[in-house]
């Protein structure tokens, strides 16, 4: 249980940020090399925040 809580709090935001940045890099290569670095950053941050919120909520609800 401690390992799940650790990964939910610390690893999920990092992994979700890496996932969305990789996804947007792939889309960037497909769409004729248009630059959108700021969009990539903000999408990564909000996706990481969403995944962190979901994982922490799920881990806290499983404690009860």
C-alpha cells in the first residue's frame, strides 16, 4: 500500500507529463513541424495535475 501511495503522489505526475509531451511530439512530427512549445508545456502540466488528482483521490478512498 505504501508503494502505491508513493507512486500515486510522486511518480504519476512525472509519468503523465512525459506521456503527454511524447504524444504532442508525435503529433508535431505529423503536422508539418509547426512549433507549439507553450501549448505542449501547459498541456503536460494540466494532464499531470489531472492524473495526480485522480491517483491521490483513488488512493485516499481506498484507505477507508
